């Protein structure tokens, strides 16, 4: 399985852990959920071609940006991949980690054995159960949604730096592009003007039937 993020990059980065887990977190608990997290959240943002290229171009070694956790290692090496590295350091490392954590939470709380599903408890702690999972997922989803919009804006604002990026969700370039196949279509659902064209897409007759 080849993914954009490695399990150790999610949790084993010292005081700068990308995901909110404790320092002794077992990476084997989250590793099975990385691919599904990236398919659900990351590929739609980066678009397929850019995602595949970033996966192929990444450093095979585990990246590290915390000097207290060992030697510094970039995710993408060389000047030709500087744009990838900037995107990764600024936003993607956190975003992918949040998504992996979100997808992993139910499986961290509940485990499946030969006799069914059970909750793990330790000598000094009690499992939080379903309500805690739902609460933490709600909190993480807020982070994911906020950071997703930031990443989308970054990619749209820097399209020339990412030639493999498909800009289908970026703002329209002109009035002719304001249709359901570009970003203006999103605003059309809420009867708002297109962000660049400033032309209302409200086709309602304003007739009310009783």
C-alpha cells in the first residue's frame, strides 16, 4: 500500500505531532486506515493526477520537522519539488493527519476479536465509548473542513505552481464560465452571485403557490 503519508508521520514527531495522540501511540492502529482517509478526503482536494504525482515523488524515508525527534528530513527533496514541500509543510501534513485520525477513531475505541467487538480498558483509564468517539470526530471534522478550504484556496491561488492540479472547483475566470461545472455552481445553490462575474444565477420566478 503506497499512500501520501506514512503512519509514523502522523504520530511519531515528538512535541510537534500532527495528530492529537499521546507520545506512545501505536502506529499499527492507524496504518490500515490511511488509504481510506486519503481516498475520502485528500484525493478530491488535490485531484487525482496531482495526488498520484506527490505519492510517487515523496521521499521514501520518514519525514521529520522536529529537531528534538531526530535529524530533519524533508518530505519532498530538491528544488524541482519545492512547491510540493511548501504545500506539505504549510497544510497537508496536518490535514492528512487529521483525516487519518478521524477515520481511525472508531477502530481505536472498539476492537474486533474472534468473539466479537470489545472496548479496551487499561488499569488506570476507562474507554470513553461511543459518545466520546462521536464528540472527537465532530471536533476533528471542524478542523478538517476549515483546513480543507484553506488548502483549496492555496491551490487555486497558486495553480501555475501545480500543473497537474485540476482546477474544477476554483472560482470562474470570466462570466462565460459561470455554470454548474465550475465554482459558481456552488454559489448558485444558495442563489448568490458568482464570485467573479457578480451576475445573479437566480432563475426563480418568485411566484408563490398557495
